[in-house]
């Protein structure tokens, strides 16, 4: 039975963590998975998370009971406000349903299965950016969709190919499902400007496309949670029905707790019971109920005004350290006279930089310099710090020259 099962390819991101863990060279630098590290290369438990955990531990009413099928209401309510804004008319009109998910990936998968069952037209394909997060294609294909790509990155300038993107969305048949990164595009670190988002919304409206926003890095693009939600709020304002996958992995550092939500913004409150019943059914069939611990932590932080403010400060600290590292890498490459232009490393935003290094250069960096990044040349800038930045710059300089 099992002997006929074909070998699956390794995951392009997670394989790096395995390879890096197995590498005991002291010079090793892991720039693979998108997870925040402090200036000593260590994971950072946010002070507000420590405080929320202490409060949970001290609470005599704390228990490990199942959550309801929709998740922890304290989290789903607060997450709606965070994504759509406290003054959101859609929330006031009770036309948003939020279900707690297994972080952003779980939200993507529930959305993918839901859309595959209920998409209109029934033969609509899913359009993902070229390139996109390595898991998007796999999730949507696993759910049964046909997946196509729209142009996104201009590989010559390592900036946004807005004309290509708009043309591909305009030339797609009406009513396609379009996966958009709400902010801090993964893997490129290239986001549309506000006026480009308006152009994208225009074309999407003209062609009747359905927006699916993946929001895994709210707070990491500009350091401001509201500015980072600009695109989502614009589309809601424009009257689109849409889905949003929201993750608390990065912005609250709750990676392994798998805390996230899926939001469905509907045209009217009347359809919410239908939509919510189907999302609840799909969630029940796959995860039964979402995980409680991370949800309780995130809800504590989001609901307590003082903790919320402290959280915003920590997020700013993380995004500022990343920005400092971007500039430091660019400056060192310029100082070394490394062939090519490196301004894009500084100009890109979020956790990643799409360096433009070739597959051969990436392989050389891994095999000869113990430096781990995805095959497409993406680095997690959070893996850089004041102790390894010179080594990383020198290594990149060496491989680019050879
Ligand atoms: C990444 O792109 O590195 C992160 O989103 C982690 C993941 O699950 O792939």
C-alpha cells in the first residue's frame, strides 16, 4: 500500500532549519525561516507575552478546556478590530465573521477549502503573485484549486512590476480568486504604494475578482499596525467581499503556539450565518477546535490597553532592528565595492529581503560559508545581527565576485 506513495519534495523553507541545525560550524548564519531573532541571534519572547503568561498562570479560573468551534471570542473580537480598525463600519454593521485558526497557514487552508467548495464561477482559478510564499501554491492546490500566477516582481530592478501585475489581473477571466499579501510581501519585501493599491482595487472591481488577503506581518512593514492594514481596509471600504488570513506568529512572537484568525467580510449581515456555519463546519472537520493557550495570551495583550501599548512598542523595536540590519548590510556591500546595486536591500520592507542572488550563489553561500537562505535568494533580515553582519557581507561579496 505505502510503497506506491511517491516521494514529496522537501519544503523549501523548513528544510533550511534542518540543514542549519545539523551544521555545527561556528560561523553558521541562519537567514532561512522568517522568525524574529534578537541581536544575539536568539528568539525573543516579547515582554507583554511574558506578562500575559504570568497572568494566566496566576488565574485560578485558568483551565485547559476546549474552545468553542469558532475559537476564543476574546481573541476573534480583538483580532477583527486590529485588522479592520476600531471604527470599521463593516464591524458595526455585523457583517464580519471571524474564526480562530491554526495560525496563518490554517487560515489559508480553511479559506482555500471554503473557496474551492463555494467559488463563483465554479471554475475560478486562484492567482498568486510571482513569486509568493512557498506554501501558497501547495495550500491552494491541496485544496483542489487550479493555481496561476500574476506578475509581481520586476527581476531586473527588484521592485514592483505594477504594470505587469495590473495587466495580468485585467487579462484574467472575470471572477478569479486573487491572493494578495496585505503588507511586507513574502518573499520580496516589495509592497505596492497606496496609490498602486487603489489601481489594484480598481482592476479587481472591474473584473469582479475575489480578494484573499494574507496578513502574516501586520506591524512589520511600517511598524504601525493601522498603516500595515491599509490595503485590507481600502478593499473593505470599496465594498468588496473578501477573506483575510491573520497570523500572530510574527508580530506577537507566538510562532509555535499557532495563533491566528480567518476573517470573512460579507456584503450584509444576512449572509453571515451561512458563511459562518460553513467555516465552522470545515474547521470542525479539520482541527475540531483551535488551540487555546496562544489565543489566551494574544487576547490578554490585545484587550488590556497598557499591554497593547507595550506590544506596539515591542513591534516597533523589532521592525527598527530589522531596518537597521538592512541598512547595515547595504552599507557594507557598498563599502566592499560588491558588484551590483544593493539599495533594494534597504528599500524593501518587512522581514525579508529578496537579494537577487542566483541559485548558484545561494548554494555556494550555504556549502562554503555556512550561510542559509532560500534558493530564490530570500534572506530573513531578522537573522542578521551586529555580530554576524560583517561575515555575511564579506561572504556575499566573495560569491558575487566569483
Ligand atoms: C517564512 O516564510 O519563512 C515563514 O512564513 C515561515 C513559514 O511557515 O514558511
